[in-house]
């Protein structure tokens, strides 16, 4: 059996006393829904060690990520795609430059190679025409698409999506989920996807292998 | 009696803690250069060039105007007053010490602090409010590399470059003022260049470096120090510019006490 890519082991959420455990296996999409005050929005932060739980451990690619030294942690995070709530795009860069930023900073690709990859990513997310505008001038859907393109820049094995579908149409949300999954293989999705949020369109649920709901600090599996 | 003493003590303790935190932030930023990835250097250089454009090149007209007016006023008055007591040769020392070495760096640094320091602090604070810093960290990019180092480097380059512009314009403007009072340009350049020593040059250069660090690091510190509420953005900008101005004056005073 292949090891889970992301494991929350007896993790305490802010303000909660109970502990939760869950795993994100390869080739699967895992969703945790919860209300705003449920603490569900801290799970992506714990997964990337942007915040540390008061108790419990988080394992990313079998490494206890919170124990990594700062420099190794930064390099380790590049192995994961992350679409934060509210997109997190840099306002003074165009959408194209936002998508290019992780490649320019974290790879030895030439500018020509980066432009080639950018063209593919922007076309895949259908924002090729909007590449030269800044986030403030883009629609919410364009921003979310650009943020997902940035998250997928290194073609990661695991993508973490926080509140990714809020404010999107069902069709756009479905497209983003499909791109995040990276197509299908015989074992399931090409990429594992870990999603958190308050809402996911019901029509997308068939494309999500495991669904949980966080209620009063307790993780309940949904059918 | 105890209350004012206690308040003063609290103020001093806060000021010392702030200076300590600033010093630590500066050391961390400089230390971070050691492990900036090679590809990251290209990204940081792009940010630095953009920042030099905003901080230095766009400020050139303002610095030229300030230098021209200030130098013209000082030299035209000085030429007249020194001429009355037959001491026009002191004009050179006045130009070098007062304008080139003292007011040039001081006014340039204050201009950059007021113009770009507020912008840097407000921009970084807004970035924090918008979640951009968290997004950078999540991408494996240290905000010290992406935001702080390029702005610090740009501030040093900009202040240094603008001081050179200020001093050159001031010397030319002083020539116009002296000429209008009847002094020949040959005589003017003779007394100014005779008064200029190597010590004046390196002191001015050192001031450019120190003031550049002050103008670069303090706004970054205040911009990144907010907790993440939008209402903190203008406060951070205001604190940054006030702290920068005070530090520039304190450093200027220390230069006079320690090095002149």
C-alpha cells in the first residue's frame, strides 16, 4: 500500500479540545467541510507548517513538517501546490507574473522555458487573454484560475485548496477541480487534492473520493 | 511623582525594545542573503530594479529642485555677507561642509524617507493584510528575500545616488548664485575644490550608506510588524516615516559627534 501524502495525526484545532486525524492518500481528492468557526481553515496552514497545532503532528510526504529547519521547510513547501483562501496573488504583479513567480524563484529554468510553461498553464486554466492584467483588474474567477495555475507551477503530487470554490459557478468550480486533479489514471486522479472550505457544489461531490464534515471539533465522514 | 517616572521608564523600555527588534530584523535580513537561491537572486534583482525606479529615478526632479533652491539661497546670502568682511574664501568651506557633507545627505534621506518610506511600509502592510506574505511562504519564498532585501538594497543605492545628484546640483546652483554676486566661475571652483577633502567625500559616502539602510529597513520593519488588520496600514506608514526621520537626525548628530 502506498503511504498517504498528507497525514493529520491527533491534531487539535484552535479553540477545540477534541483531536482529529485524517489522511490524504495518493490519487484521491479529500474534502473537509466546516463552518467558519470550526477551525477547518487552519488545516491547510498546519499542512504547510504555516501554523503549528498545539497538539498532534502533521506529516507531509512522510516528514513531520513542523520539525523541519526553516530553510528546508521553504524548499519542502515547493513540492506542494497551494491555493490559499482569497487567492493570495501579489497585487503588483500581472496574473502571468504571479504564475511565473514560483518558477522564477525556485527553479533553474531559463526565462524562455518559463514562458513556454506559462503559455501551457494559462491556456489550461483558460486565462491566456488575461495574463497581462493585475489581480485588482481581474474577475474573481480569473484570479482563482491564476492562483491555481501558480499552485500547479511545479506539477506537484499534492494540491491543497482552501475555500477554492466560494463565489464560483458550478461549471467553473468543476473545471478547477478537474485541472487540480490533473486528469485520471488507472489508480484515480493523477494528483492528490486536499480541499477545505465551507461549501462545495453538490455536483462536484462525485469527483471527491473522501468527504468529511467538521462539527463541534469532531470529524464526521460523509457518504 | 511616581507616575511620570514610571511613564518615562515605560517609554524608554519600549524604545530600547524597538531598537533591539529593528537591529535583529536588519541582521536577519542581511543574514538571509547567505542562502538566497541562485534563481531567487534573479527575482530579487527584478524587484530591486523596480524599487530603484520608484525610489531614485522618480525622485530626481524633487531632489534637483531642493538642491538648486537651497544652494542658491545659502550661497547668494553667504557671498554677500562674507564679501562684507572680506572672507569670500570661506564660501568653499561653507559649501562643502554645510551643503555637500551635511544638508545634502540629510535632506536627500529625509526626501526618500518621506516619499518612499511611507510607500514601502504601506505596501508591505497591505501585502500582509491581503495574505500575500503567507502565500509567498507557502510557495517556499522567504519574504525577507522577496520583499526586504531588494528594498533595502534599492534604498541604499537610491539614497547614495540621490546624494550625488543633490551635491552636484548644489555646486552648480552655488556657482549661479556666486556669479550673480560678481564672483567668477574660476574663482568659485578654486575655493570650492580647495575646500573639498578626501575626508569629506568618504564621510558623505558613509552617510549615504547608513541613511540608505535606515530608509530601507525601518519601513520594511514597520510594514511587516502589523498583525494583519487593514486599520493598521496607515499607522504602520506613519510610524515608519516618523521613526525614519528621527533615526536620520540621530545618525546625523552621531556623525558630527563621533567622526567630524
